[in-house]
């Protein structure tokens, strides 16, 4: 029923618009076409100026009213993010100046050079100097901006510092899985053929690789403040995207093609709660690539903490290999400790 009601309203609006147009034509005939044309032309020229002033005022008001609710009102939470913010501000400044200048001229010219009987149009078909200026100057600015962005892109996707923390993030519909290397600081080998969540191997880790025996798995990302971290990013099903809005970073998670990026967190979660004035603040991982019906719910949590807090959290975690050994090979407390090192290949 509501659909028919909407169609009826649209039909009525069309009829009203048509009747207004016909009435305007009759008025033009009565008053004279030329007189009506000049009158409408003056009105439209004046409305151009009203729209220009009103539009700029509205844009400024929106900025004042809503800027505090944007991420730009909060400091970037990583060193790379500060450079990204600077690049964004430079881009906005350059394009903003061009936008305001061209729009002011556009609407002012429409008013100043409105039709009059005394003015004769001057045809200006071509000018090599002007063509060169408005082609070369924008090209130079765009080249600088693209080069600036490319420099920081290559920096954050390049080699991380040798002392960087390593964290693996794997996306699947519709959650994130996290893995940390153990004391050897090396992530164990994975094989997608071994992926079996029902047996406790949701990441497809190859337990025959000794480097995997001390790897830790979690549902949250824990990072140490002021310490570089390299993210190793994977996907198990479709393309996802690790969005780190507070750090001003993002990276695609592509099935079969691991991607990496690194950054240095600047503020702990507790510090950001004070900075933002939000006692419920948390760093989040969002999926910035439409990945299915549950895309909206694909949210992860990042905890940035001090080294001491990180070490205390780490001490509560057991390697996934050990957890699975205990689940699948229960033994009395006095049993031979060598049983905990049996390979888990049969579980896959």
C-alpha cells in the first residue's frame, strides 16, 4: 500500500510541476517574451550569488559543528599516522584553495556577466599559454602529492626494524584471528590444507614445524607502546581489509598472498581514553572491504600497553600446540614429560 501511496505523490508532483510550467509560459506570452527573459535572467544571476554565499557559509558551519566528531580531531596514534595526517592536510589545503577560487569565480562570473543588450560576446577559442599553465601547474602539484604518498606507502610496507614485534592477523568471514611468535620470535609454517577449526587448528598451522610449537593464538591484538610492530596479514576465504583508523593505516588481506605493514604505536589505550575524554575508548580493527552479509560485524580489538603490562598478559597465555597436546593427550601429573612433545600431525 505504501508503494502505491509514493507513486501517487510522485504523479501529483509531476502534474503540479507541469501546470506551473504551463502557467509560466502563459505569463511570458502576456508580458512579452523578451521582458520575461531579462527579468528571469536577473533573478537567476542574483540567486547564483545567494547560493555561493550560502553554500560557503553552510560548509564552514558544518566544519565547525562536526569536526570534533571526526577522527581528525584526535591525534594519530602512530608515527606513520602523523605523516599521513600531514599529507592529508596538504592535499586538502591545495585542493581547497583551488576549489574555493574556481567556485567563487564561477558564480561571480555568472552574476557579473549576465546577459544585457549592450554586451557583445567575445569568442576566445584557443590560447597556448593558458593551456600550458592549467595543464602543467596541476600536473606538478599532483606529482608532488602522489610522490609524497608513495614515499610513505613504501616506508610502511617496507622492512620493519629488526627489533619489531611480529603479529599475524588472519581474516575470515566474519572475524579476525591473531597469532604471535613465541620466544624464538619466528612464526611457524602454515598450510591451508591443514585448516580444521574442529580440531583446534583454525589457522592451518603445520605442527611438524618446530617453530610453531611456541606460537600463541588470541582474539585480541596486544601491542607495546613506542615499539615497532610488523603485521603479517592473511585471509582464508575472500578479500578482507585490515583497517586501523586510529593509526591511519589499512592493508588488504588477500587469500594466498600474505601482506605486511609496520608502524609504531604512540599512545597506550589508557592514554587515548584521557586524550579523547572517552572512558570506553578502544582501538579497533575494522574490515574496510565488503566481504559478505556479516561484513558490518567484523570488528577486532587492539590493546596498546606498556612493556610490563604486555609481559604480564603474555604470561597468562599458553602456546596453541601445548593446549592441543593437553586436550588430545591427557596424562597423569606424574607422566613422562616427553609426551608433550609428540607431533600433532595426526590431528590434521
